[in-house]
C-alpha cells in the first residue's frame, strides 16, 4: 500500500529552453516544456536515464517507484539541475488502486498527464524445469501486469484530453529468447503484444503506444545476475 506522502519539489515556471549550470549547457532536441511525464521504475537504471532525458527536454516528471528514499534524492537532483517540477509517488505497480489514485494525484498536482513511460522490471534466472512458480508469478505481475495496470490508470485521463503518449520499455527478449530467462522473456513478449493491442485501440483517441526493445544495458538488474550471466 501507499506509505509515503506527496512531496512537491521545484516550480513549474521555466524561462528558457536550456538550463545553464556552471560552464555546461544542458540541451535537448525535444521541447517538452509544460508537459508532464510519469515514469515508472524511476530510480532503476533505465528509468533514471529516461527521467534525466525528459528533464533535459523540459518535461515535469512524476516519479513512480517502490524506492521512496532514492526517489526523494533523485527528484531533488533533477529539479536542481534542470529547473523542472517533480513529484515522488511511492507505489507498487502490482496494485491497481494505488496506480489509479496516484494518476489522479498527478492530474491534480500537474494539471494533466501527457506521457507515461513504463520502465519498471524485475528478473530471475533459473533453468525452465526448476523455475520456481512464485518467481514466475512475481515477474509476470511486475513486468506485464504492471504495464497493463499503469497504462489503464492513465488511459481515461488521456482519452479525456484526446492526446497521450505511452512508451513501454520492453526488451530484445520481447522478440528473441535466451536460456534461463523463461519468465522474463514471456513477460516481455507480453509487453510487446500489449503495446500492439493498445496502440490500435488508442489511435482513435489520439493516444500513441510504442515499445522500445533495448539489448543489454549494464544496470543493477543485470549486475545482480552475476558476471557469468550478465553477458547473456
């Protein structure tokens, strides 16, 4: 359940298309000023990088994650470096009620939801014949059900505005397979399929849904697999 409290950080008012910090100028080819982006798994390796790029482009960011303390620190860093407004929302993507509640909070705090980036994910390695059923269920609940529930939570808000952008971080394992990752691979294939289905249904409402399928990215999720498996 949601155990934290909403914490406003920064201000929505921004005056420039770039942010000057010392001798560095942070710039982006995108201009997302006056837009609000939700990023799930915001403190993970890929989620963190996505937040930084969105901030560079001027988007305000609602950080969704289960790691409350990490979000606080990271949100302040984004606000300090890029002058955007951030909010942190501690939640579990497996809990539909939490996601719906937090989506409404984002609308109340920011005025709307423009983008949802589903960047959360978990992994567990095991031979198929020995794969623990509880781990299989957990991976699917987070990786696939979490994308479904988060997208469903923002959907009516995007439909109402007749515009929205959803990007699902799938994986190259949503297209191909490798050993020891049967649950992860099945869940990411599911994310790709869900992306295709929601893209078709969202088109008439001005909602686009896309998936990105990155290959190996040296994140904590990969490091925790151990050096013998990280290269897979």
